[in-house]
């Protein structure tokens, strides 16, 4: 079984929900306190051992490339000013992984974005994350006495749980969360199948945005996937059946794979909190949640919110 070394992150969309803010700034670069959304996505992958980040970009996404590149002038100014902490962080960002940028000539769906990475991915299994969403997994804690806290063991991250499921199955893995919110059926894909324990499911059906009352289960597929190279010919076959103007989505390729008898699994991401920054409300919720946890401003921000009168 080949080690998974590569992550594909499509970031070529126009971010129209956030206009006019995203006219000149990529949605994925919107700040979550002091880091852009896409950096959280990249760090989720790198922290689990991913070595190569393949960003599927467009002509208007140069800011993302610049963010993960070396900024010699800035580093020189930080060094001269003795700002070692900031200098160390700038150098860490540019050395997180090997970054490769591939242009998607036209935004024709997330399935087309995945296909765009084929030449770089080759015949290896790979992880896919969307550039405007991510999961965090936090350990539970118990307060023993005033000022004394016992932290539980840190749970596996989203990427680590996907990799663990892949090691068990050697097949495509869809990350998922359980949800009974009817509005979620209009936003996410849903999978159903045989429950194998530990949150793992052998998928027999997956539907993209099934709509209210049509979801095959309560397991929404989002925030992370592992694909075997089988996804590439499957997506190409699915693309051949599309009508003019119809977008190619990853679910189209998965349904081709299922029809060919190839195994697909879904792993419920346990102990997870999902951050959907693709909508204005979801983004603002994430800003508040991460702001409250921020080591420098968290307590002061919490106190501000307590006193806020609206």
C-alpha cells in the first residue's frame, strides 16, 4: 500500500458570496484572526505527515501563492528589528511543505479541479480538501479544582482519521459528519451503506445535495477525502455524460466507481468541529470561535462579547 504524500486543494473559485470583498482578495485568504482560511487547511494536512500541497488555482489567486512563498524583504526587516517570533513564523509558513500550483483554466466544478491535478498526482493515492472549510478536533477536559485542569489525550485530527481509515481499507475514503439539519441536505453530499464500527461505513450510495427529505442517511460527506487513482478515469467517464454547462463534481466520479464494483468507504470524523467558511454566517461564526480560543486575545475578546449590547 502506497504512502499518502500529496494533498490537492482546489482554490480556483471566484468566492461570489463574499463580493465585493473577494473582487481582489481570494476567499481562501480571508483572515481568521491572524491566519487565512487556507493556512488552516494546509496545516491540517501537513501536521498529519502530508509532504506535498497541490493548489488548484486560477489567474486571480496569486495572493495564495505569495502567502506560502518566501518574502525576503519582510524577513530582512523583521530580522533587523529583532522581531524573532514573527520572523520564525514567516519562515515556518514557507517551509510547511512543497507547494505546487496548477491552473484550472475554467471553473467547471470540483470534479474538474481534481482532474486538473492528475499529471502531478500520478498513480498515487491522495488527500483532497476544499479551500474554505476545515475541521478541528479538540480533547475534552475536566476541571478538578480552581486553576487545575486535566486534559484528555488529544484526539486524532481529521486528516489522521482519514489516513487511519485508508490504512484499514486501501480504498477511497470520504470524510463525514452526522447531521440532522434539513438545510445541510442542500449543501453537502450524503452517503449510506453498511456500518462497520468506529464510524467507518462501506458506501453503497452517495448523492450530491439530495435535498430535504431525500438524504439516504444522516452522514454528510465534507471537509476531507482520500482518493485512489481510480478517481481519474471515473471522472473522465462521468464528464463524457454531462450536458453543456453542467459542472463535474467529485460525486459523479464516485458513482462511476461504485457502478464498476470498486470499494468506497466513509469515515465519520470523531470529536470534530466543522468550520464552514464558504458562507458569510459560517465564516463569522468561525472568526468568533477561533477568536475566543486565541492565546493572545481570547480572554479579552470573551469579556468584550459579554459586555456587548446589541
